[in-house]
C-alpha cells in the first residue's frame, strides 16, 4: 500500500471530532512480572551438597558482542537451503579472509546469525568461496551413481561456488551479564547469554558432534545403548549458562537422544520391524521408515539422502545409461541396476537382487543403489514416539548413580577443554572444572493421619498401610468385574478384594456380577468390544453400576482403555479401575484399594495438620488450591488437540481431596484458553467457575479468600504469559461470579525439565527426601527454590524447580516451602512422597486420561454440539455421578 501525499485527492478523510463530555473507556492491560525473593528459608537440618553448576569468570565488562546476519548464496544468486553447509563455508571464510575479517574469530549459530567480540572491519562484507569435495546425488543422466565408462568417472571431485554476505545487525553489551547478576535482568542479558551458548555449540560442532538445541552428542559407540527396534540411545551432554546468586555458572548435565542404528540398511530394517530375515520385511513400511535418512554407498564412499524405493526389484529395475562412442554423441543403453553393477563394477549384488533398491535421486530423476551397498551413517536422530518397551529399556539402561553422573560430567568438561578455544577465550570467560558447593536443608516429613486416629511419621519419604485403616473408607454397592479375555481368575480376585478391603475399613459388597467377554468378539475393534461388553453388563446388572473393575489383556497401551473409560465416565456414570495383573498378592490389592477408595469419594490418609487445622495461612482462611497442566499429543501429531486440565481442592480446610475440569484446545498450545468463557451476561462456561462453584458447595457456602495456583509445564519465557493471561482469566472468572469479591492469589510454577542435580559431598547415595536448596544456584533476583521431596533409590534424583511468580497472601519462605513439601505427601495413589505437588500430578493424570478419548474416533457423537473453531469438538461432559469425583486417581 503506497502512502498518499498530504493534500492529494486520494488522501484519507480526517477522523471525526470527539464529542464533548465523552470519557474514553479504560482498557485494563495487566503487566505483571515475577516477584522478587523476600528471604531465604531457615528450617531443616543443614546438609553440604555439590551441584552440576560450574563457576564462570568474566574478565571484561566494557566490550560488546556484535551480532551479524549471514546469508549464503549460490552462483546464480539463489539462497542456500541445504543444512550443514554454513559451517563449512564459514570455516573457509575464516581461513581465506582472515585479514579482511580483522583477524577475529566468531560464533556461528548454524542458521543465519554470527557473533564477534568487537566489530568486524565493515558493516557489510561479501566473500566468494569455493567449496570442494561436496558429496552429491547427481549422475550423468544415468540411474545409478559412479558410472564406469561414462563421463562421470573422469570428472574431478565436485566443487561449488558460494557467496557469503555478512551484515551488521546490533551490538550487545557484556555488561548486561554483570547487571543481571546484580538483579537487573534485561533482554540484553538473554541475548548475551545466547552468544555464550552459541560459542559452546560451535565448539562441539567442530568436534563432529550431533547438536540438539543445547545438547551435544559425540559419535562414539561407547555412548550408544540399544533399546530395540533399530533405535539407539546416544548419551551426550547438555550445557547452558545460568545467572545465579553465586554469579554466572555453566550448568552441565548428562543427556540422551534417540538415533538410528548405523550400519547395513538391511540389518536396521530387520531389527526395526522385528522380523527374522530380509524376506519378511514389509517394504511399504520400510519406505516410510527410510525416507530422508542419510546413507553412505560403496564403493564410491559418498553420502546420499534416501527419497524412497524403486518400484521394481533390483534385478528388474531398468534405467538409461549414456555411454560415449568415440567422438560421436553418447548412446543411451537400457540396463538393469543388477547388471550395471555386475558389468561395470564387477559386484554381484546377490542379496539385493530380489528386493527394491534405494532411491537417492530427485523425484523426477531417480538414482538407484542396491541395498547391500548402503550403510546408514551415524548420529541420525530418531524422532518418532517410542514404544512402551523402548521407553522402559531406555530408562533402565540410561540410569546413572550419583557418583557415576559426577564422574561422567567431570570427564566431559575436561575433554571439552573450553579454555583452549581461542574464540571462547576472546570473550574473556574462564570456566571452572570444579562442582559448585551449596548448602541445603532437609525438611522434616509431615505427620500423616490414618483411620482410628493413628498418626505416623514417614521415614525416608515412605510409609505403608500394614495394620492401618483408611481415614475415610468408602462403602461400595452394586459393582462388577469385567474381563476382556485376560488370563485372570476373577473369583480369586473378588475374594482377595473383599478380604483386604475389610482390613482397610472399607465396606465392599460382594460383586453383583463377574462378566467374561464373549470369545467371538476378541478380534473386533476396541470400540466394538467395549459396546458388546456394556450390552452384556446391562443384561446382567439391575442398572449402571457405581464401580467397575476392568481386567485388560495388555498391561500398557491397551486399545480398550480409552473407549472403556469414555463409555463408563460419560454414558454410564460408573467409576472404573483398569488392571492388567501379572501377579496378585496383598501388596498389589492394597495399592489397588488406594485408587478405588479415592475414586469412590474416600480418603486414604491426610496430613495431621489438616485435621488439627494448623497449616499456616491455609487452615485459618478459606483457601482453594489449583493444579494446572496441559497434555499434548505425540510428536508430529498436529491433528490431535491438546488437553488442558485444572484440578481444585474441595472441602476446606482439607487439602487432600480434589476434582478436575478438563477441556480440549488447539494442538501444541501451552497456555490454557478455557479458564474463563463468558457466553452470556450471567453465564460463564469456563473451567474456573465450575471449580469455584464446587468449592462453594462442598465447603459449604464459603468462597475462597486465598487462591493458590500450581502451574506445570511452562518455561521461564512463558512466566509473564501465566501472570498476564492465565491469571487474568482466573481473576475475571472470580469477578464474574461476584464483583465485590477480592481473593488473594499465589502463583507457583513447577519445572521438572531442567538440568540441575544435587549430590551429597560425603556419600554415594542420592540426597535425602525433603532436601531443599534456595541459595547459590537459584536466581539472583526472583523467588525460586529446588526441592527433592521424593526418595531416590535408583538413578540420580531430579529435584523439582519451583518458581514463585506472585504472592499476595504473604507466606514466609519457611511457611511456603513447608506447604509445598507437605503437598507431596497427600497423593492418594501412593505410599511415598512424590517428586512434585499432588495437585499438579492430578492435573497431569486427568489430562492424560481424557486425552485417551481422542484416540479412537472423531467424537462427533459425544462431543458438544458446537466446536471450538479449531476443527475439533470439545470433550464430552462427564456423567453427573462421576463429575466431582477423583475419577483420574
């Protein structure tokens, strides 16, 4: 759109005059930011710890990092799209044009940006570069690479010309790092730290590492662990710079990524598909699996990218081979791939003769290579979702005890030898190789209350229900057991449940029916099997049961799970517990009863201070606790909506009972958009109103004056959105209910996906449960702390990183830390302290369970009558009998 000149005939008319007396409407735009730390905690037994943060010294503050945009062009001026070329081209620039670059080293991010310490000689630089020995997929009009007796065989190594353009973008003061360490964090600090992170990535790239965000992985078979299906876990390291109370530090940790097993393509396919030999390979599936993978072919020893498979087998797939005939034009000869290799390379590809070739050409210019002459190159990421078996194998094989992890990090840091890198040295930073020592505190575990007034003090983050009864055991009538063709003796299961439930104080009637699946339906789809089972239940029961135990044939990932849960929770209004037992004993039955009692409205154990009303600032003022989480589909599944769940405490002053509200929203969106949904002047269909009304009815008739929000799954860059979007919605929902209501809010984010670990200085074991750290490695300004509430018997304990973004209630550091610690002991499914507060675990469970509803159909029958504008219907409403229950437990 062109701008019009003033006074021209096409100029826009002036705006209308503002009427006298008109008062502009106020637009409330919140601009909250995370709160500062008010103080440190003091309670608990002191403990000396090491952490995987390494101190970083900066010698200069007056210099600047200069940022430049870099573009790579071919000879014809078209941009270079291929990945991995940039680093090679810039290495040539540094070698050939060192003086023109002012002798400066630089940090390149692998994309379109490079950084220097101090400026380059000019703001716009341009260099021609000739890059030799580029591997290529092209052939001389043939159908295979490296044709003998063709022009190709006498061609020199391929080279390409590039033009590199470097343009000045901005400069970043190194002083910003020092300012942040004094509590004056700014966007410039984040940019300055990004430069340092890019320096470490470049250092790893020069060593031939695979780079995945801020992690790097060496091509060393000692780092590979097989997890089945042709997939390897590749152990490497994460590194990132952090601003802490002790100064700038390098946080370094062990990391694992998935890669394709390198080696013969045929061997990979056999393992990937779980078959015995090449004859059993499913080639349609193989084509999908191999697409875009890189291989090295022999005898040329060149790399290629697979685009597909040949339509015919190697012995029948023909192509035109152009041969020179003296001085006359070349003659096109039709030949099969098999005959070509036999005649011109003297290679008999017998193993590949009856199977497809790999196509490594272009869509309209195929290039075929026999399978047995191809090997998958190393360090190719595997990005598909892992199976349950693969995931279990990965967890088991990648575990490291604390001492092993410390030794691995020490070796990696010394081998990296950052202090010998000239570009890193030019920034003036020095990285220590010693673990930072911090002081932690071990908080006392809260006392728990069981049935009949029994009080127990957990030891080592654990307790049990031996000779104990539930605090509030429930009575269950009209219930049943159904079996989907699993090997399970339902009579013995029923007898054990009745015996153990009586010992725990529950009043469990005899099951109304034990229902076996009709064998003729075993091979039907999961939804059909569920429908047939429900039909059978209706015939054998007087009405919808209050509770059903469902015995599944598969322990994990059963297709029946989602349709069954939906049928019970939406249509029947029946709470249900799915099991796939391999061994049934009293411990198994007790764990089962923990879930059943909670689902049916009972309570297994409570905090002693809940019963005595002595929780600071919670017991004396009506308080509701929210837990919020969003569950996303598997990687690459953009067609599956994300599921947002919010759970809330009920029956204050207790904090052990919860209910959930769950909604679907746009795929991969982390911010919850269904918290406040006004659809009429007096009607709000949002999640928060639903939960507040439940609190009001269950308390009874009290509105919460304190609202504590625990949020999971958000990064530090999203904290402001939590405060200014999600919190704003929650506040609006409160005002919508009662304009005069002004509750106080607290917002806490819990993070598990970080890389800080703690190690005891005088023990090889994990840190004790209840270990808390709020000094040295925490943020220099904001209010955060690390808590290891759980017992860590295997591997290295991962602490939860809690960030307190807002506190209008006025907790002291000790009061808040003890409340968070106590909330790890109210998880009704377990007899151990859990790693993160129970409300967040419940939100995660609720979102994950409702996400199963989307696995099997489009929900057009059961979804709400209106969609949400994003191409999918909302989740169906749960039946009123289970809506306020802990169905997710």
